[in-house]
C-alpha cells in the first residue's frame, strides 16, 4: 500500500479532528496499519479554522505533516479557499455542498456532496456530520473497514449515541459509493 496522506479541514465544532482521530485509531488498532494524526486550529473554541493531517501506511512514516494530500476534505468555504491548492495532482477533493462553493481549479477528482443536508434530513442532528463525512472518505478510499470505525466509536461514544453514529456512517458510505459509480 502506498502511504495515503489526508487533510480534513473545516471549522471548530464540526468534528474534523475527532473524525481524523477515529480514522487513525481504526487503522492502527483494527487494520494492522501505521498511522499518524496531527491537528492545527485557530484560537477560537468554535468557528475557527481547523485542520487535521492523517497519514496511513503499511510501512514506516518518516514525517507526520501532510504537504500534498491524496485526499482533502473541506467542510467550510474558508478551509476550501485556504487548502485546495495543496491537493496532490489526481487526488480526491471532497466538499460539502451546503458550506462550500468550489471552483474547478484543482487538478483532482472533485466530489461535492450534500453531507450536512442529508444528515439533517435523515437523522436531524448535526452532531454526526463528521461521521457521515468519515463514511464518505472510507467508502471512496477503502483504507479501513466500517467495522473498524464502529469499534473505535464504541470506545469513544456514549452507548445512547451509537446508533445515530452508525446511521451517519452508513449514510456517508452510501454517498461515497454513489459518487464513485
């Protein structure tokens, strides 16, 4: 497996850092892969710019920062404007249609998906938007299995919220499957 370098970006409160941590833990704990995850965020508690870098590999990772991601997720316009130029040529750029208006300048496969809108229509709670996004990413990249993500969620999420998170993951995976076919 070639190293997969990813950047999840958005604003504070959207759960991009949590989603990145869950993905990295799933890769290490349940897929026998090597992963590193780092994060940067603005000084605001909510609403500030947020970025999380994840590298997943089956061999040694020498540098924990992502310079040119294979996968870039932008959940806000500010994140998109700042990060779309760094996508690796031929990489995958995923944006949410509610929050991001894209330009066709990136040399990447661009997928604009109504993740937030779908979560609100089907679940009614924005708190699982990040898990829906994670479902899209794992569906499109095939890096880890959904079962591995669910095992991590079971250790991190109160049991009363597990079913909602499982549903969000399933919705995201279906959206990812549809967008590649």
